[in-house]
C-alpha cells in the first residue's frame, strides 16, 4: 500500500535523523542498530528515561517506545538475545507466545516451492544465525515439529535442512560463487494439469514460471470494493460489424465509454484516419452493431495494455477490421488456445 517511494524516503529521513542526533547529543546510545522501525540499542538503565525523552522530542510525528531486557533476555525481531554472565551475547530464535507454527499445509492446492518456502526460510535462519549447540538443536527440533503440524513427513524437512547445511558448508569453504544467469519470468495461477504443461513450453523459450495462488474461495465469494461499471473502466474491447463477421479489437487507457463515443463519431462523420472501424464502414458501406459491443478485459496498468490487446488479436477467431499489426508479435500467444493433458 502507498507509494513505492515510501520505504526509500523513510530510510533517508531516519538516516538523517540519526546522523543529526548523534552529532548533537551526548546521550545518543553507543550501540544503535536499526531495521526499518525496530531498534536495538544499549543504554545505561539510569539514563533510559532521559534518552527516551530526548528521542521523542526530536520530531512531533515520531514517537519511540521501549522494551527492556528481562532476566538478561530481550526479543528483537525474530531473535532472542541473551546476555551471559561474562556480558557476551548469545542468540536464539524468538517466537511470539501466540505463534501456532501454521504454514501452508501439505494438502493445500499450492505449487511445491510455495509449500517449501517457510521451511527454507527457517532452515536458512538456522544455519546463518550464530547459535550455540543447545539453541541450534532446539530450533532444529522445532522445525521438525512445524513440519508435523502442517502434515509433512520427517524426510520432507530433513532434505531441506541438509540442502542448507551443504550450501552453508560450501559458502564457508570456498570463495567461488556460481554465475547468475539472466532469466525472465512469467507469473501464472497454479493449476497442476494446465500450468505444468505451459511451464515446460515456456522454458523452451527461455522463460521461467513463477506461480501464484488463484481461484480461491475468497476470490469467488468476497468483494471488498464496489464494482466499477464496464463503461467506466480501461482495458480491451471488441466492436462487431452488423453487415459481416468482422470485428475490431482495441485498447483504451481512458474510460471505455469515452473511447467508444470517439469511434461512433468517427463512423458517423467518416473520419477514416481516426478509427479503423470508420475505415471499414466507409470502404465497404457496412454498419456497426453497437448493441453487441463487448468489453473484453479490464486492464488497470497501462503498461499491460499492449500485451493484452496483442493476445486478443492473435487468438481472434473472426476476421479483423484492425488495419495495423498487434503491438506485440510473438508465437507464445498461440499457446493460449492449446490444451494440456
């Protein structure tokens, strides 16, 4: 939500905030590590109220709160930081008391990589946070337990853990890094019988497939926003000829009703340079069936219009009034009408 610039602007603001405060104030904490809006700081207890007041007086819209260590333990993000008797620190994994370790279950209709994602994340964290043996083994056991809670067997978790262990060993024992190949990805809703076949064909053209969850019960039953009438939307539309089977397929960034009105005016005044529909009716003395005009696809992002228009033009089963070639010419559009076993 919000502008894409928001994270960058927040980082710039907080960076300037911290730099300015560090130069001016003697009470600025000696240890100050920040991740977004979570800060780990080391402050002497007697100076804590003054330091908190100092921070909250710097800007009217920024207010800090504090959480102190209890019995030498302090949670920070997903870490549990513990202070030992010699004042050194040791780390463990922190989970909120309300955590249920519930992730995508084994029987869910998701692509395999999506089911594994949470366990890969936990395994990566296990091997990259410097934990002592006791904390390491406890976290390892919790990952196995999370697998059982979500219906996965022991081998499922074991293979993921072994993969990350080997990767960490390679990283620690060599400076060589594999070269990253440049690749392009296509996002598709996951449906085993369809998308598996499509992904194999796309791979032959150098395109990797990224799957997204789709066709959920929420998508079908729930609408959180008022439906916008088709004539108020932007996207792809189809205009049929009443005198022959020809159709015109076009795109509009503006409201559909505005673009349709322009076509009607061009047809009535025979302005053939402004509309291929007008050129067709003028050349063949045909008429347009305005009652059967269709709004084919709502497209909110202008950058996607060319692709959608090209797809509808390339897969059209009727002759076209369009005088120009589609914006994008690609054999991949021929896959749309193919059926996969």
